[in-house]
């Protein structure tokens, strides 16, 4: 296997054997670059909580000092060698970006190679960079070296290109043609935020990356927070929070296959059918107003009843309940049985606001339990840390995690309630092999044919579930319908039931008695698009639209053991042997075949010739994100957010001309075509008869986010660019450049830069980067990262 350490040893041996015959030539470039953000407002990935909308705003974000040391010498045995050391320190950067990092533009050893001739072949052996492409502001054929995108598109290609270890052999033919063969190290592009930390606070994190690792919006952090809410619901179920009938309560979530997130959250005010939810309390008015009153451990839907013994009421209120004082604490009682010392409550759906209870919409309860946990159980209170749920509920235009999974059953919550996440890397270390043939035609057309079998430098994320301890991958099973077990309450006293733990009596259709697992196993393609049904008795709060055919997500190992908070036999005992579910985000590189080419030729005009040029690249098996919102709607994150192989064709057509006085002008049309584009429009109907988008499509990797409904990508994405460059000064000691790129969808980027030689050794630089346009485009998303940079370079030998 091709290893860079072996290549390094080969270079060292060559240098040792080559015994330099001339003095070592050295030169040093010292550079300072200071950058200032021009816009106030939050930048992608910068938020510290769901409510954070301010960010750092204007100010210096970069104060980078660099010393580049260049080393050159001849070898006594023939040939030469070159080295470049790169000493970097940025006091304003975050974390690892402050100093050296291997395989980035901040690598301390940037280049080290030996040039030797072997027969007709010129060989460059070592760490280097190879330039194949010539397109402005974009990379097609320039695919030998990975790119450091940590400052997005701002750096020059020479600075952003990451040198890698390679064997680079080149042969010139008698007719003037050229053959080049390269065997090189496979290495990934450097992309801000694409790591376990998420690089919070870095100014150039893309929305698509933030959706993976972001502290607030990234599923790496949202998923365990969501699982924490599932654990809170499971706690509530254990303490009489759920009733499977008027007289029985649950001891877990596993039985609830006909209860979905939207079925819970979309039930609104008590005055509307099927009614709101009445959380039953006992205590003084002052205590309840302060939020310290004691709940009676249940919640009633419209028309539902619940009977309490005096002993239960006494425990809840802390006051002995007798016939004389029972009215003080039970003014909502529909009936009182003094013979058996019992009080029966019936909720008629009226909007009750006195000291004995509160009416909540389901969305309010979901929000409260997500953000605050439950009294006595705040272990998983989100507190606004991640984008779980909003105070308002909207499944039509979702922008929070729970809104994207309205068809997920409470039984799926049982599966996910102990889930954690981890981010790992597993890069293919096989070497890349590339070939290029260059030549010119009789008519003056320069052309090339390029081929590379390589690991795509753009990493992709493979999502899957595994056992946290054994690391065994778990298989996903979708089952439509109900499960065994009555969910009968096991008699445990609800001593810790809290303010948000009172949950509604639910419709139990589809929950069958017995011990065997029931229901029909289905595939992702068989998930029903309509789980609303009006053909159910209106006896309970959930009867209008009970999801009797909803799909539950189960996970199991190779031995057939199902994972979750409770055992699937509904014994009510903990499932600690099989609750260590881990959602893995594995960063990988995919092997691809790449076939491309280029051409250029000059068209003579009356003034100056116009150079027409072009590049094209066909890539087989490039990884593209595909979102299946119907799978996401039932709560399966790994199944809904997948990277799939697709063939792509990318090309650029450009023209260059010099006009006026040395004004270089270049224009380009660029198109990226996805030849395996996925677009399957679908609409689903939830338990509460709400229509949602449950399409399957190729997403836009750069911009997909919960804030834009996991944005769909373009089958054919167009870009247009204009580049201008002109020298200035009496002796041409300065030059200014300007590149403008417009992307389909409205994103725009303009970079204006100036370099001026103050004297032979001191050079001043200025750069202005402006991003604008639609915020859900590749360039427009960085509007708040628009900046100016000034620098000084000092060269001496």
C-alpha cells in the first residue's frame, strides 16, 4: 500500500546520497494578514443556543502571521530538491485553526520534493502540488490535490491547495505532446465544521455542514437531545402519565403504536374537537400559581374520567382529605363517593383555569417537556440548547427536529430513548492514480485528456445505528400496526410525577393483548402516506384521527434482540442489556472514476486575440445527499439522511481577452449536472389530518438545513463568472483583480484584491469579499461573513 512515510524515507535517502555540491539557497517571506468582519448578525454554526441570534458581529476575526521558508539546492548525483516550511500563528482563530494542522494550508511542512531524470522521464518525488485545471474560482480538472475550504473560496488556488505526497512522472514526446502519470496520497478536503467538534464560531461553516455537526442545528447534537426527550416521556409513562383506558395506565412507551408526535402536539385548545388536555392538580391556588402544586399524575382528554382515592389526593396535596374538606381541593369533581372515599373527575372540555387544573395544547406540553423536563426529572431538559421544538407547532413548514417527524410513534420513542451519537473517521488510504495526455492540433487547438481513479476529496457521512458497547451494527425494522401488551400500570406510586408529566388518555386501537409481537413488517417504500382515520369512536381525545396504521421504528442485533428503554414483552422491566443504541456519523471517502479533458484556442480579431477555453469532467459514483422525508417523518434519522452514489458531469466554457490598456477580461459559464438526480414528490397526511411534504429528493449539500426544509438541490446548477485584472503604477508595481460569481438561485460573491510593491522587498495587499443574495444559496449563506483583509509581505534572501 502506498504510504507517505515510505515516500518520505525515499526522499531522505536521495538527499543523503546526493551530497549537495553548492550552497543551499534560502529565501523567507514574512506575512501578516488581518481580516475584519463587516456585518453584524449570527453566522452559520455560531449560535450557542436556539435563541442566540446576535453572534460576534463586526470585528477582527483573523490576525495571522506567517513565515514561509523556501529551501533549494542541487544534488551532486544530478537533479535538485526543494522544500517549503510554513510557520503559522493566528491569534484570532478558533481552536485548531490558530496554528499548524496536518493536511491543511497551515501544514508546517508544505512542500518537500526531489527532481530527478530517469531516461526520458522527469520525476518529481515528494510532497507537492500539481495544477491541471485553469478555471476561475472553481475546481474541475484541478483534482490531484485536495483543497482547504476553511476560508471558503477566498484564498488563491495556490494557497488553498493542499500539497500531498506523490510520485509525479512526466515525459515529453517528439511531436511536442506530453504524458504525465501520478501516484498520490489520498486526502480529504478541509471543510470548516466537518469534525466532531463542529468548529463552533468559525465564520465559514456551511449550512449543510452545520446540519451535521452544529451545536444547535446539527443532528450529531440534536439526536441525543431528542432521545433525552423520549426518555422524559418514558419517565412520564412510568408514573401514570399515559392511560391505555379509563382505568389502566402504562408503565412505558412500547405499547403506544397508535400515538404519534403530531397526534399529541396538534391537539389544541379544549374548545376544539377532539379537545385539549386538562392537567389535573391539587394544592392551594398560591402553590399552583408558583408552579409548585402537586399534580395528580394524569391528564384527561375531553370526555375522559379518572377516579382517585382520598389517600391519593392526600398524598398529592399534603393535606388529609376528608368529607369536610374534600371540596376545597376537588372542586372539579363530577362525583364524590363518600362511602368508598373516592373522587371521580370528568373533563368536559371547558377551558378550566382555577386552582385545580390547567388546560394545555399538546404542543405546549411537548415544548415544556422538551425544554424543561419534568418535575423530579430534569436530566434531559434541553433548555434551548438544540433546535428540538418551537413554542408554536407547524408541520407544514418545519424548522425544528420534532416538526420533521410528526408521524413518529411513541413506540419509536421507546426505541430511541437511550440513543447517543458519535463522530468517527474512516478514510480510504489507497493511493490515487491519475493520467494526463497533452497535445496540440495542427490548427492550433491545445487539448488534454485526463483520467483519475481516486478517492473523492469531498468527504461524505455514512449514518448507521450500532450497539454502543459491542460496536455491532443494528438492523432497522419498520412495523406497521400494534404490539402486544395491554400497557397496564404496574402499581408504582407516581411520587415524582411533575408539572409536565401529566399526559393524555390515548386511543388504544392497534394495541393488542397477548405476548407475541404483532404488526406487519414493511419497507421504506411501503410506509403509508395517510395515517389519518376518522372511522374511530369519538370516546377519547385521540379518537379523531387515531393512527391505527402508523409505522414504528425498531432496531435489533444479529441475535434478534430488540433495543429500547423497555423490553418488547411489555413486562415493564428495564431493557438495560439492549438500550445502548448509538447513532454513528462516519466520515468516509468514496472511490471514483474521473474522465475529463480541456481545450483552448485563439480567435484572431482586429484588436487582440480572444482565447476560448473549456474544461469538462465526468465522475462516476460521486456521493450525493438524498433525503427521504417520509422515512424522517417516522423518526428514522439514519434511514432518512443518506449519501448515495450518482454520476455527475461538470463543465466550464470561458473566453479570455485583453482590452483597453492591459485590462485582462475573462468570462465563464459553469454547469454542474447530476445524472442520477432523485426527485419523487409526495404528500403525507398525519394522524391529525395535517398534510406534510414527505418527498424523496437529492438535497443541496452546501445549504440543506432545518431552517429551509432540508433544501432540495438542483438537477442542473448553473454559475456565471466575470474576472478582471489590470496592472497599475508607473512601472507596473501594482495589480488589482476582481472576480464576480453569480449562482443560480440568487447567490453572489465578489472579491476585489490589490497587491502593490512598495519596494523590492515589501508588498502591501488588500482584499474585499462581499457575499450577498438568497441566504439559502452557496454564496448567499455567507452574507454575514463579508469581510476586508489587509496584509504586508516582506521578502528577503
